[in-house]
């Protein structure tokens, strides 16, 4: 692996670092001072922004809540009930006017009914100049009254101004198509069946932007609403500007900006000229925060200046969310920092100790790279190849060492795909153990095989079969490796695995049993997934036996294989094949079941004499780990009773017990086998010398 990085000899690097001893210590002191002051400035800005957000939140939420509470009272008032009809309009207008006088942020108060009737009271100072001329308004405290009634072409609006003393101005009657039932505040309140807010918009009879709140009348039949102007909010956020050139905006949850702070006075000498560009940039960040629903705090270059931009969404209120954004010039935030830095630079000019600092930097530069290489080498020794990033350094010797470590990692990673990691660990610890020969020890062996694989291989394309087998081996191999199993070889569709070699494992029998249960469950899940996709699944059979064997390196001097030699492997293979006889998935020898009787739940399947042998063997089926014993208690009770009757030659009683097992576990293979045997014995009689032992006539 060639490195294109610029590298220097170690000696030259040391000389260079020693030359850096003369670099003024003032640089470090100034940097530390700048960092400290900048941190303080940032915290101050954060505090001011937090105060702004709290003030805006109180304005939007607390103010709205007060108006909503008043509205709830009016909605429950008999005066506003739909059944009272237009006869109650005078009292309704009186209460709406009283609400306007108490809450200056409310631009208008109104009520709409299901029949289209509409009563409105609003402030004229929020009206356009044309509308003010139409009403000949001279008293700014006057209230504009509107009543809309009628249907279709006959629908009319009657409006007039009303002075503080109650004097009514001339009425204006005009056709209108305004229908409260089609307005957002009416629709939102009815849909929510409770208080609801609209998104910000410009009011129908006003020049100002704001939100409308709607509250269904108690008893139904209409909605009472309020126009809540955001005009006062602009004055509020202007008062909270962090610096003279800071810009603050309040937008809606969809990213639209509704209110902006006033800019600085252009005649001021410190007023920046790029305010319009900053406002556009801040609006873009507000849109981004609305889309991603997160707080944004970043630095942005606008024109020739950097700004700190902070945008946060406020908590939801009656289904609506607002966003507060601020853009503060970094130069204004750092104004105090520059003054302090100028003073600190004078003190830093007399600093000493450059040689010590240079030596420290040299040691850090070298030790960091060497430390990374040492850590990486340790991970490789443990066969952990996840760290693929080479160590970066300007020292040529360290670069060469890093390249050598990378080549070693790549080679061992490839090697590890062919050989068990446990075996590699042993070879790395004891290289002399790689010669031909072995060690005698107790091992547990497991054989697996796929039922009907030959038929599957005839009906499936070789490429697809290879892909399916690879996935199958990966799933089963993961369960085996997780329980310290050593996969010896893949034999077609079979796997041979053993435990307690090359690494000693005092709990190898239990680990093998656990691996078999987990591998069987993983195989079933994989097959079920394939069947859901319309593909044939694999049904796996497992056989386990434990006993003495010679494990070690077998082969020629130039090519060896780590494996085992002994009858234990043949017995495990026979047990795997016996699953075909009993319709089971996992069968183990009596040696395995006896050694783990307190760790797993076992079902004694049979006592058999294998074909070609005279030795009797007990075979068992694992039902689960011992903590699941209660789940299998009833099944094992019936099975034990059936086996006892079977051994004693009471075949009718045995059949009853085996049927009970089959009811608990539908499709149970051993129950089916023993029912057939008992039925055969009932027809042909009990075999001579019967002791419950079954002699197999095939492998």
C-alpha cells in the first residue's frame, strides 16, 4: 500500500518541533482568551434568545389562553345560543364590544351560526384607509359593527360605526357573499369540537395579519370567534433585539414568516446595509426548521459578514405552532472580545517556556500515532478487523509502520474467512502447534442435514441453490458461533461442528445443546420467510453426541486440516439420520442428555440398537431450556406414562397416552411412530423377549 501523504524522517520532525519552541506563547494565550470570551458572548446571546422565545411564547400562548377562556364563557352564555335568534343581537354586540375593550390584542370579535347569520364587532384602527373613509371615522375608539344575514342573492351586510358613548353612525347596506360557515375559524372549531386556531392570515376586514380562534357554542349551532392581531408582537420582538443590527422573525409552523422586528435606523453610523439579505437568509432557515422540526443554531455568511442564526419551534398551542428566529452579527457579539484580546496580547508578549511547550507538542505528535498503531495491532491480534482507517502521520517511519500493519490486517482478514477464529487464536499463541498430530479429549459433535435436499437440488438452478445455501449456512453458523462451536466443514448441505476444541470449554455439552436449539429455531424462521415469498424452505435435522476423540491437524506436511478422529462423529451422524425415523428435528445421545439434565428439558424418545451393532443406546429430544419446564410438564407426563406402558407391553394404554401427547403437540412425530408400533404389536402380538428396546433395520 503506497502512501501519497507527505512524510518526513523522524529526526527531521524532532528538529522541526524543537524549532517551534521559539513560537511565541502569546498565540496560545490569545487563543485561550478568545475562546473564553467567545464562550461568554455565546452564553449571553443564548440567554437573550431564551428570554425572547419565552416572551414570544407567553404572548402567543398566555394571551391567547385568556381570550379563549373569555370566549368559552361567552359560548356558554344563553345570549349567544342559536335558539335565541337575531333578537339577541343587541346583547351579543354589547358583550363583544366589552371583550374588545378589555383585550387590546383582539382586532375583532364575532359569532357565526349554522343558518349563516353573522354578528361582528371590530376595531377601526385595524381597517384600511378606504374603509375608514367609508365609515367617516373620526373617533379612533369607535367600534365597527357588522351583521350578515339572508341567503343567496338576498344575502346582505349591514354595517355601522358605534362611538364610545353608544351613538350609532349611519348604516351601510350592501350585498355580500361572506359566509361564516366557510371561514377557517368556523370549520376548524367544528372539526375539533373545541377551541381551535387558524394558521396566520390577513383578516377579511382588516389590513393586519393574525390568527383567528374559534369556539363551538355550547349546545351547537354556531361558533364564536376572535381575530387575534400579531401587530403588537412586532413591537415586542424589536424590544428584545440582542444587538442594534440583529433581526428577529416569528413565523408559523409551515415556515411562513408573519412578523419581523424593525430594522436599525439607517442614519446611525453602525447600521449595516445588508439587512434585506439577512432577512431573506433568515426566512430560508425558518423554512428549513419547519420542514425538519428541529432547533437550528449555525453561523452563516451573508454578504461580507458572519451572522449567528438561531431558530426554534415553540410548543404547539391549539393545533398551531410558531417559530422564532434570530440573526445576530458575529462582529457585534465579539465586540467586547476584541477589546479583551488586545489587552491580553500585551501580557502574552512576555510569556516564557517555549521550549517546554515544543517538547510537549513533539511527544504528543509521536505518541498519538504510535498509540493508535499499538491499539490497532492489539485488535488485529484478537481478530478484530473493523478498524480500516490507516494511521495518519507526517513521520515517514510511522507511515511505513502503519502501511505494514494494514497489509497484515488485510491478509489475516482474508485468512479468517477460511479458518475458525478459535483455531487462528491457538496458532497465533502457539505456532509450534501447527504440525501434524492431535490431542485426545472429550468433545461434543453435531451433524446437521437438510431433509429432501437431493430433490430440491434437482428442481432448483445451481446459482439460486448456492445463494440459498449460503444464506442458510450463515443463519445456522451464527447460532453455532454464538455458542462457541467450531465449524469443522460443510459437506454438501450438511454441517459438522464440534465443541471443546481447539479452545477448551468446560461447558461444551450445554453449549452444543443450546446451539442446536437456537440453530433449529433460526432455520425455521428462515424457512418460514422463504415460504411467505413463495419459495421452498429447508427442514433441518440435528444429531448430537459427546465422547472421546483425537482433535488436531490431519494431512500432509504442506497441507493440513484441523479436525477430529473418533467414533463420536459417527454416532452423531447416526443420531442425525434417526430423525427421519422418529419425525423429530433434534436427537441427542443419552450421554448428552444425562450430562445436562439440570439445564434442559429432555424427552426420552427410545432405547435403540442401531443397525449393524449390538450396543443399546438411549436417544433424547430437547424441548427447551430448564426455565421452560412448566410449559412441557403435561406433555412429558403423558409421554412418560405412555413409554412405561409401552415397555411393559400394555400397548392399548400406551396408545391412549401417545394420543394425549399428540393432542397437546399436533403433528408430533414420535407419538405417531409409537402409536403405529403399538397398533402393529396389538395385531401381531408382543415380540418374544420384549424389553422395550427397538432394533433399527436401516440407517
